[in-house]
């Protein structure tokens, strides 16, 4: 047997062992009791599964699916990453870290074998493997950026609603409930998460700080800091919110003008960064022999990669204007 066949056999055996181990683990854990109605069960449901799949939201079928997912994630707990979990929560993806890691790995291996079998060469399979393995992380980051941008556009409306509710005599928590009911996602989802964390015993300051950490928004950090200071020293909450709203409006106006003036440079940076990668992946599939000759000289791909990274950094630094 050739080394390539040994590698294919080893990877196939790895996938089979992983699937068998997962199946055995699921079979053993599924014989246990369901998620139940105990406090521990409810907290585990809150921790592992997003709100749309919690028991009671989708009837008996939804509860069974939730129970299966809970046990599935216990079996694959070795894949759990705190950083990845925070990213999935920031993107509001209805998937856990274990599921994300497993699906990315299995999908990459499947594409690797398909590319290898269709081309008859190991190099296209490796190229497709790397492309598919990296793509979910890139898509996740893009989803987080889009969601944070939508939240940023809604922040002024959130503050206006909160100011009106406070002036009408509502408490801060009641004002947050009003925002949760009236504002569309993602702002309503984040406010809802804050109110649930407070109901579970977390302090208001900690819940707001966690939301600011998820959104990584300077304007939101200003709002959270102002609210925390007001809660500690007292004062007129409505007046404070009005002043913060006026400041954020002016910042967003200036930021919008800057983005409009630098849009061409940002698009050029993204296009020039992705173009070599896309062309290289296409050539690996269409003409693997030609690409293999390039990779025989290690300095060529290494130099190309370094050039792409440096160019992307320089373009991003030029258009990164602080407001």
C-alpha cells in the first residue's frame, strides 16, 4: 500500500471510531431520565441550548430534542471552549460549541475525501479540507460583525424608549422590559438575556457588563458605565439617558461619514485579501500538478501568505479611524 492509501485508511478509521463512540455515548446517556423540571435541569437547559429550543417552547417534541442535545453535549464535552461559546452567543447561533466543533471536523474530512477521490490527488483534498475547516470560523465572525452592527443602529432607539419609560415612572428593570417588547432583534434578544440573568440572581451591573462584553460596542459601554454610576451615586436617570443619547447620536453621525468616505478602501482590502486564496484553491482543483510544483519551493507559498497578511494589516490600519 502507498502512503496515501495508509493515510486514507487511517482517516477513515478515525471517522468510524468517532461516530461509533458518539453513538455508544448517546445510547448510554439516552437511557437516563429526561431533562425534568428540577432547578438543575432547567439551568442546564438554559446553559446549553438557546432559548428557542428550551423545554416548554416547542411542546413534547421540542423537549425531546432538547434532552437529546443536552446528552449529546455531555458526551462531547471535550470540545467545549469558553472562547468559542462566547462567540456563538454573540452571534446568537442555535448551536453549542460541541456541535460546532464536531460538524466542522466531520464536514472537513468529508470534503477532503471527496476532493481526493474526484481528483485522484492528495493536494486538492488537503486544500479543500483547509478551506472548509477555516470557513465556519470566518462565517461566524462575519455573523457577529453584522449582528453587532445591527445592534449599534438600534442603540439610539433603545435609549429613547428607556428614557420615555423612565420619565413615565417606570423603574430601570421595567424600562428594560418595555424595550424587550418593542424593539426588534438583536437588541430585544440582548435585553431579554439581561433580564433573564437578573431573574436568575445576577446583579444588574454584572448583567449589563456581560452584554457590553458580548457586543464590544463603545457606545454601549458608555451607556452601561453611566447606568452603573447612576445606580451607585443616584441622580436623575432620565436626564442622564438623554445626555448619553445626544452624545451617541453625534458619534454615530461622524462615524457614518467616515465609513462612507473609506468604503472603497475597505472593499479593496477585502477583495485583495480573498483573491489569492480563491484563485489558489481553484487551481488546486483544476490543475493540481501545476500547484504542486509551486509548493515544491516552500518560499513561494510562505512569501505569498506573508504578503497577503501584511497587505491586509496595512489596509485595515489606514481605514481604521477612531471616532
